[in-house]
C-alpha cells in the first residue's frame, strides 16, 4: 500500500522528469563565438521559417569563389516579436548580415541582424556587445 509520503515522492519525481526532459533537449549557443562579430555580404539562397529555429542559407561571393553559409536564427515566434514574417526574406535577395561565427570555423553562425538592399534592418533581439547569451556558466 502506498503511503502519502511515497505518493508525494513519486509525484515529485514525475513532475521533475516531465520538466527536465524538454529543458535538456534544447541546446545552448555555446557552439558560437559570441565575442566575435562577422559581417557577410551575400545572396539569400533560402529562408527557412521553421521551428525550433529559423535559418538563412546565404551565398557569399569573394572574388572568383563562393561560400555557402548556414545562419541560425531564433524561433519564428520570437522573430515575429521583432517584426519578422515568413516572407521577410526571399531567395535571390542581396543582404549584409552580422553574426557570431561557429567556434570550429565552419561556415555558419548565430544571426545578429541584417540590412536589406532597400535599407530595411531586421534584428534578432540578441545583444551585439559581445555578451554571450544562453551559454552554460561553469
């Protein structure tokens, strides 16, 4: 027979497991060097308005070479709070984008903001002062 104490302990463990699972599945931004800001000029190949994070696939041309970049943004829900919409970017559009690069040097990064050819600025809402966000502190 289950006592109140045993029941309360089991209930507490169940609640803890239910809350901890989703929290552990979300990654931090530790893979990005948030103390460095890079600026890219390029052409939007694709804008992915997807959960849990949106992405900009960008082609940067330097001289005779091109490089494909995959830039991670916040969730569509959070981006919408800053004026973003599903159609905020279209393939073929030229942009200047600022981001925190990946620590391993791969062509990717964490989106900070961008300026479109017409002067429109789209922002992430993330700090741009080198102050890391969502990074575990040890």
